[in-house]
C-alpha cells in the first residue's frame, strides 16, 4: 500500500499529538491529586496555583489536540480511522477506555464538587474562585474543540464505539 505525503503527515501529527496529550494527562493527574489533597485540607494558598497550572495544561492539551487533527479529512477517512478498526484494534475502539483519561475526569468531577461546595459556603478566597472558574472555562474550551474536531472528520457521524453499539443492539 502506497502512503501519500498527506497521509504521512496525518499519521505523524495524529501519533505525536496523542503522545504529547498523554504526557499532559499524566502531569494533570499528578496536579489533580495534589489539588484534591489541598482542597480536603482547606489549604487554599496551595489550591490557587494548582488550579492555574491545570488551566494552562488544559490549554496545552487543547493545542495538542488541534495539532493532532490538523490535516485533511481525506487522510482521516482513508488511513487514520481504518487504523482504529479491526483487524488493527478491537471493534468499538474508543479513547474513552484510556484509564488515565478516566482518572482525570473522575478527579475533575470530585474537585469540581468539592470546590463548588466550598465556594457556596463562602470559605474560599476570591483568588481560588477566580482560578477555579478559569479551569472550568479551559475544560469547556477543550470539550468544544474536541466536538469540532469530531465533526470535521465524521460530519454528523458517530464514533467507532457508537457504531459498534448500534451494530450489536
């Protein structure tokens, strides 16, 4: 099989972007664990800098995602998506099964709940509230960009996981 220059670029960007994203994810999980501890101990002086670092990491992760997807749709259709299907991977492959990503989402949910409760009670300094809002914006921006990328490559379509569930319903 001949791989075009466009496809080579797509594969390189897809792989490199995802590898760098995973590094961001690893660092985020480390900071999130520290943040959870600081919130539980009501160590508000440590919370604000951690929230700021996490906001920056979310922004960097969004940039990685955009880099990883900066190639034509035709390369995704002809090479990238098929590489995530049988016989290369199990049916229904999804990034949702990444345990580090799941850990990050779980920690974010826990932290969001704890912080919102503390903010409502009035025990949190204003700078912590501002930093938390910034993190939630960065997370929202990341999700919005992910949706745009999905729509770019599979307009109105479904993920491989959704396709799998629909085929086996």
